[in-house]
C-alpha cells in the first residue's frame, strides 16, 4: 500500500518540469524527468551511505579503497595504480586515502620483494575485519533503499541504468548539434 501511495505522489522534479513548461513551453524538458530524478536519487543515496560510513570512521573514498583491496582476493593487496584502475578510486586522491587508512591501521604498505620500486597496499587483519563488517551493513542499507522496488523492477532498473551509463559515455562522440541516435 505504501509503495502505491509513494508512486502516485508528485515529486519535486514534476514541479520543476511543470514550472519550465509554464515559463518556457518552447523547450523539451523531458531529459529532466530522468536525469534530475537520477541526480536527486543519487544525492539521497550519497547522504545515507555517507552517514552510515561515518559511524565506522570511514569516508566514501576510504571505503572504496578497502572494498577494492577486499575484492582483489588474498593477499588483499594492490598497487596505487591498480587501485586507481579499479574503477571507483581516482588516481588523484589515492595517496591521501592510503595515508589515512594506514594511519588507522587498516592497511600496510609493502615493497615488492623482487622490484623495490613497486609498493603494495595490503589489508591488515583489522582492515579485513572492518571491510567485511561495513560492507555487509552497506549491502543491507542498499537493500532497504531499494525496498520500494519489486525484484522485476530492480532488474529492469539495473539494465536501464547500465544502458544510461553507456548512452552518457557515448554522448561525447555525438556532435553538439546532432541529436543522439541519428549518427
């Protein structure tokens, strides 16, 4: 019942689109119906995720490093370049993140035995325990946030968001005066 009520209640974006339709009826504001909602959803998600990570003394950036190391498998170590290439961690802030996590005892830096120029960051036992605990809670938090979607809607949204990401990336190849999909 609550799900049905939430779906029928107008959201802030509907008001924004209506305002633009009144003020500039000559403009097609339909992109706002998707991208403004996506942005607002992201801000809500980010706020909830950040507050949960704060409870564990972690930043989003630090959490991204820990999860990248955990996903790498035993011995849970990667170079700064590998962390940057993992997709969620930018190379610009890797060193600062590593410094903080090392200070907190969640990882250690180790030189490669054969090539001393290579430095690995490796999860400590405390880091492994922390990421396992926090990631389990993170998934449960995300599950709650998606609770208003049926399993079929969840799968459909996942497919559509993947397609949207590809569309956004591919839009760089479209000339500004050429509508997408006409190439």
